[in-house]
C-alpha cells in the first residue's frame, strides 16, 4: 500500500463534487469556452466557478505536495506551457472536470487563498478542518507567498502607484493568460469511460481504489468514504433522508476517532498512538477493513440502511479492538499495528482484525490469551523482526495478515504449554514454517552517526515500553483509549470507591475476566 507524503496539500474542497447521473441523458451541443482566465476562478467572479464540478467518484484532490502546487502556480504566472484541462458539460449545465483537477484546484487555491484551511474548505468540513491539514496549508501559503507572491498582491499591483515594476508586468500579462480547455462530447456513459481511460493512462489507479470508484454506491464504499472523512466533507450519502444521513455521519465520526486519534507525531514521544496512521493511503486501508468485516458487494444502497448496518459492524470491531467499550480487549496499537521504529504496518492492522475474530470464535484461545497476555506481548515486542519478515516474505498486506495472525496464535499456544521466550525461538528456528524467518540475519545496517526520526522513535519506544502502565489483571499494555478503573475488592464484596481500592485494567479484564 503506497504511503501518502506528509506534506500533500488537500485541495479537495475547492471544486464541488456531483453525481454524473444527476444530468439528463441528452447530449449538450451548445458552444463551449476554449480557456479559463485567472479572474474567473475568484469566488463570486462569474458563472464558471459556480458551475464546475468533479465526478463524485473521483479520487481525492490531495496527491500534490507543497512544492508541486507551488511549481505549477509559478509556471502559470511565468507564462510557461500548461496542459489543457479536460471538461464535460451535462445537459443540466454543470461542467465536470474529467482531467486536470489538481491543476485547476491549485489555481483556485492561489486565487482564493485556500490551501485546505479557508472558506471553501471550512464549508466542506463544516468548520472543523483537521489540524494536520491546517498545518500543511499554512506551510503551503508561506512557501507560495515567498516564492511567487499572493494573488491579491498581483491584483492590487495594477492599481497601486508604488507597486514593484516586475510584479506589475506579471500582473498585466496574466490579464491575457488563460488555462486551455478541451471538451469531451457525448453522454454520461461516454464521460465516465473517458474519465477512467484518461486517468488510467496518466497514473494507473490502484485496484482497490478502482473498486471504490466503480462500486461507489454500495454500502461498503459509502461507509469507507464516510469514515475517512469523519462524516465531514462531500456527502456521498446525500440522497438518503436526513435521519439516515445524521446516523451515518455520527457513526463515521465515532469510528474515525477510534482509528485515527490521537494524531501521530514523529519522532515519537508517546506510546499512545492511534490504531492507524492516516499518512498512509487511508481510504484504501479503510475500504479493505470495511470489506473484511462486511464482505464485498456490488449492490446499490438506495436508502442508507445497508450503510448504517455496515458502519455498526465496523464500529463494534474497532470498539472491541481498542476503546473504553466494556468488552474491549484494549489491544495496544504499538504492539499490534506498529513496528518498534514507530512505523505503521497495514498488514499488522489487518492481522489484528483476523486475530480478534479468532479470539471471539475460540473460547479456549481467548482463555490462553488472557492468561498469557503479558508474556505474549513481550515476545511480540521483543521479536518484532519476525512480523516484518513475514510481511517481506508474503509481499501483500492482506496475504501477510493471515500469516501474522497465525503467528500470534502459535506464540500463545506455546506459552500456554509452558514454553519460555527462548524456548519459543528455539521451536520456531527448528520448524519448517518459521525456520528461515527466525534464523535470517537481523543485523542493523545503519552506518550514519546521526539518529534518523525512526531511530529516535525506536529509542523512545523501547525505553517507554519497559515503564508503560499495564493491566493489573492480565499484565498487558494499557492504551489511553482503553483504560478501566477497577475495584480491587469488588463492590459486592464490600469494596469501596477509594483510590487505594482502585486499579487500572483493560475494559474486558474488568468485566469479562472477573465475571
């Protein structure tokens, strides 16, 4: 799964999304413009900006980093060659961007000073833009202001008596400069085929993402998109009645917080990391997760009930994985989803989902897990390289997940048989299943005298792990999202609510184990 760079600018809100199929089937043959002037991209400046749309299934406009956005704006200002934006016009008069969304959005961002944190974006996110997005927008604005200048500076230069001469010349040149346009002629089906053909040629679409596009009206797709945006942004569920929309948004927001909060910082200085790191390809990750829980279907969700059911199943799994929910096992993400260097591993996340399902379906395994959890998590942490070797061997996240989950179960079984950690390593070394993995060279190849961010994170993680709070019942690591205050002497046995009679436990250990 490709990782998304941390300084990618989110321009997704600058062009509204719309359903292709909302337009008539007839082809609009009226004359069309051949270019767009920069002034037409200002808010309230004319008809174009209010009519332009992106197909609702189009990928998020967030693949360009700060430097690429700045370079494109600079190219336009300097009069360099700019590839044409490809558009399609519906009979209803809406103009859809078939190709060139990042180019057009970058200019809209510059003209309206919105790099993911101002008016357009705030409206799309209902006033709650993610902090990470705000930080990137601020950096983008600072770089572009320094290297190019703000659009308002150019505009004011035309009427100012004291403007810089070079700025005035560039501003006057922009009056005759425009973004070239090409048009797709045809009906809705033609426009959709053109979109996929053009975008597949430019940057091949990931197979999972292609499913998201083509099955966009299924419950699993709507659920995945709602989760990734925390129920904010474009409402792919807008055709449902208000009560259904509200429920989808509430469930999605709850799941988002459990999966992606608190925001991860590197180098790491806390073990309280989120279950998933959103800097990875979050939509693909969540869609695969949603399908793992609900199965994959092509069926169109026409009223939203299937989407809600889908979200409810996902929420239940995430709550049980790591939350304050009474039955939560509190599986600490640092053990189950990250490497010792603080790198999020999607395969480990999928494996944890598989492992959770095994605990729920096998009472004997659950009993062994709870009884040996402290030693199990110590072994997984201290033998972190084994998980990475499984991933390297299998090469695919979902395929690796099955093997990692089996590895977890094998470790628990050996611990339940009374094996020590050294004896487990010896057993694995001699087994056909793990022999090559365990015996492979694990020497550190780093030769630089300086600490990288990953190395700094590992220093902290290893030190913090030895001092981290643990469950008083099972001895497993405790995460801030999954701590329960338990009576040492139970209330029914006369225990009182004093600090001296309290202890920290996992929610499940407080309820399921003690009862």
